[in-house]
C-alpha cells in the first residue's frame, strides 16, 4: 500500500511539473497553439490535453479569439487569462512611490505616482508606501477584481531571507526595515520585496524584450545604480541577495564618500544624486544654464529627470555633467558585461531615457572595451516598460507565486 501511495505521489508531482512547463510556455510565448505546445514540450497528445483542461478549469488560461494557420489548417491559440485576478506592484525610488494594478497577463489597469518628501524618516516613508498601496487596493476593488498579492521594488539592497530593506544610499533613513513582514501584517496578503534591478530583470524576462532569452543582464541607471542577472529561469541573488550592487563597486579609490560608508563608489560619482549635485555645484560657481530662465525648472528641487530633460533640450551644462558621469558608468557596465557574459543587456532607469546622451555612449564602450567573444553576438536593448518597469516586476513576483501555487 505504501509503495502504491509513493508511486501516486510521484505521478502527481510529475504531472504538476508538466502543468508548470506548459503554463510557463504559454506565458512566455502565447498566444500559442496546442500543436506548438506539443512540439515544444515533447508531451503526447493525451497528456497535453489533460494539462490544458486543468489550466482552463482553473481559469489560468483561455482560448484566444485569434487563430494560427499551419500547413493550411487553422488552430485556436491559448494565452494567459488576464481577467478576474489582479496584483499590486509598487516601487519606492527614494523620492516617490510609483504604484500600479496589473492583471495576470501583465496588463496595467491603473497607476499612480505620489511624492515622498526628501529627508523623510523611516516611519514616514513606511506611511507613504502604505497609503500608496491602500489607494491601489481601493482601485482594484472598484474594478471588481480579486487581489492575490503585493510586490514591492525597493531602491536599496534587500535581505534575501527576511525580504527586509537593508539600506539605501538614496534615502539614508530607509534602512533595517522588515518590510515584507510589516506589509503582510497590515494588508493580510502575500507580500514580496526585492530590489529594483531584480524586479526589472524579472519583468523583462517574463513580459519584455528578454522573453525567451536564457542569460539577461539588466542595468539600472537612475538615482541608484545596479545590475541584475537572470539565468535559466531564475534571478540570481548571491549568498545574501546582494549580487549586482554595481553602484557600490569602486571606480576611483580617492573619490567622494558614498552613503554606504565606502569611498569612490560608482553611485557616489555617477548616480542620480551625484549628477544633480554636480549641476548645482556648477550653477553656484557661476556657470550659466537655460534652466535658470525657465519656469519649467525649480533649481531648489532639481531632480535627475530635470537634468535629463534639460540636456535633451540642449542645455550645455546638463549635457556636460551627464557626459562626465557617462564615462564612469561606461567603465562599470563594461566590467559587468565581461563578468557575466550575457546574451542581452537591457538598460533601464531614468538615464535610459537619454539614448543619444548616455546609452549610445555606453554601447560604444561595450563594443570597444569588452572581450571580443563576449560582445560577438551580444544584443543591447532599452527596457520595454519605461516608468512602469520596477513596479510591474514587483507585481510579477506576486503573479509568479500565485501561478506556482495554483497548479499544485
């Protein structure tokens, strides 16, 4: 009897593996036909039919309205079912929260930005995050969907075991926060916390330009600087989930102090706060800028977005400061490409908006400085998602958890 029970459990486990394999393929490459699923998975017709029926019964997929023509025959396609369930994704940038509600197919149904005052205490930042989530939950209820989880993308390093915020060089008071535990207790929902780069690479791998790619290097260039690496279906985190802290690699041993406590970090020289500070220092020394005569800019509250926008409008000072920062960013990214040897590099964050001013220069450095066998087939792309990326990636953490539990 024990042997029969053990065999039954083994068969059930294998079937669940088939279900997850098919579900992931539909998610990654849908709309897709049953014939394509059979060819890609190697499952026989009977087993595949059982798997598809189970996924249809659980409302995780549905038959799309479109058809694919193969050898003159038309086949209905399958895709992830977006309706009925939603997730909340939120990003904390250090200066604002960006919150969205998305369905299981990653379609963004609602989004909202809220400012977080600079210099806010840990407690005040937490309140800002909770208020933003509450607004998203109200909207989800208004739409009439069931919320299955919350994902949070944080600007700083996140402890792997506790999913707590370790520290932030962008928001110095935001450190040692058991965020997953606090949000789960308040909202009584599954909560997932990761750093911005890790959520972004997951979003690109699941829904964006990284779909179907095995080795992805995501480079986040904003107020913070970081990379994330996606390999064989997983985001690599390292022993303590701090893999990819590119912003805290040393590029100048005699450089400025970083808020992490070290000296000469890339982020302290070329991160968003350093760029803004550099622009302000030049202005205070008497260098002219078109921003001084424009009502579109508040020099007291100057942001990285302002600097990028002014440079795109032709401001020489902002263009110069971005150029100086890009020299250091190029060094960091070249090192990362040589270390990870990815199939594709995806650039995201505020600085990714300025293709010609920053990203094109970094691409040229990669081609000129990386090892030849590293860049031979290397693809380089801008993130698919713009401002939504980190929050959508955070939402994907909750989607991934729900889909994996739903098939068990």
